[in-house]
């Protein structure tokens, strides 16, 4: 049986953020308050937040965007400016970000 072809059109954005341990709770509260607004932003079809199991001050956001233009509309929006201005206050290290395309999925 042949698997259905993957939808490789969506842009997947992964962002790694390392926080000062004392700022983790603040970030989690803030993210909980804005997650639905980010997910509801035009062009975003998926959003998850992950926390490293061994280093609880490291988080990853994982989001799907229609395309690069949709991600850029978000990155230039008032919502992003609001979220990022709060988020970056707690960083211990410079955040890292990747824009990737899905090639294989094994459900």
C-alpha cells in the first residue's frame, strides 16, 4: 500500500528559546494568554509549545504557516510585537529559528 503524498507546501517554523529559570513561569503564563490569538492569526494553521524534559528553561514553538508571506505578515504585526517584546525580556540565550518543509511523516 502506498502512502498518500505529503503536503510540503506549508512553511513550518521552529523557534528555540532559552529563558532565565526565574522567567519560565512568566513566559508560560504569557504564552497561555496569547496562544489562541497566534493560532487564529491569518495564515497560521497549527501551533504547539514544547518544553525540554531535561532543561526546563528551554522551550520550542512549532507552527505551520500557509507560506513565507503569511509568516512575515505575523512577524510584522502588532500581535507579534506585543508577544515578542514580552518574551525576549526573559531570554538567557539568543533565540534560534528555523523555517523548514515537511518531507516525511510516519503517523
